[in-house]
C-alpha cells in the first residue's frame, strides 16, 4: 500500500510539473484559445442550421434531434483538431528533456520510468480535459431550449477522451525516439495522418484497413455505438505505446 502511495505521489508530482510548464507556455494557451474559438464557431453554425430546418424536421416521423445535428459535428471537429494540435504539445514531453540536457537527471534519479511516463501522460490528459469540458459545456447549454440525448453525449465524450489518450500516448512515444522536438512533432503528425488516411483510402467499409484508423473507431462512439472492439482497440493502443515509451526510457537508463 505504501509503495502504491509513493507511486501515486510521484505521478501526481510529475503531472503537476508538466501542467505548470504547459500553462506557462504561450503555445498551449494559443492552442486552447484556438480550439475554443473553432469549436464555438462550429457549434453556433450548426445551431443556426438546425433552427433553419426545424420546421421541416417537425414533419418527419422520427427526426434527428439537436444532439445528432449540433453536438455530433462539434465532437467530430474536436477529435480532428486534437489530431492536429497533439503533436505540438507532445513534442517536448521527452525530446525537450534531451534538448535541455535534463534527461540524464531524470534517468539517474530514484524514479521509475513508469512514474515519469505516466506523470507526463497524465499531465497532458488533464490539459485535454479542459477541451472536453468545453465541448460538454456547449452541449449542456442546449438544455435551455430543448432536450438532449444524454446517451449519445456520454458516448461521444468517452470516445473523445479515449482518442485524446491515443494521440497523447503515440506522441509521447515518438517524442522519446528523438532529441529534436520538431522532429517528434512532424513524426507524430505523420503517423496520425497516416492512420486517418487508411480510413479514407479503404473502399470497403468492412475492410481490415479500416480497423487501424483511430478516427474510424471514434466515429462509432460519435454515433452512440460503444462497441467492445473499438473500446479494446483504443485501450490497447494507449497501453501499447505507453509500455513502448517506458521500455525505451528503461533502455536509456541501462545504457546510460
């Protein structure tokens, strides 16, 4: 129990350090403001479109509600924007330590590589929670004039949280492979775009290639489908790249 408590304290300490560095960075504030601006614009644009066709929807037997017409596209845009900005936020997580010559201190410190990786991962995920809270807040604001499909909202929120964790885990691993943050950013973006393109180029919807697309699995959540395969794939994706990062840093310690 004491060992677990020490592990928790170390992870929290590292996460707090990463958060303080993020919120002291102009880039992080700029990206957060940009996402808020874009997502609010998409929300208002979809709301205006919904109000424009509301009279026609009333004539349909089972019309789509505000959640499908307004909220689903906002979550889809949030996932796409996270794909674009995550490389900029993960590039310095470990590569920055190499660049600033502080990695040797981390490796020689009496801290496990697991604590370091999970701490950095947790710190950035807390930052991304601010984005997710924004999207959920926009969604709940619609209760002032209508009703929401809370099942679909919950599914989309879980999907967005998982996809953000996938992006972060991958970016963290690629950041551990280089001493140059810009290379880490380009590498992470390239891999994420490659996984997205797999979904675009595959003509058969049931193709095996589709199953490797992170955004394809997110689409299931965004349609209200929390299927076990998508959950398992995304969770295994996160765990795999976290373990690879830990092993990479353990190798640095052994050869250090």
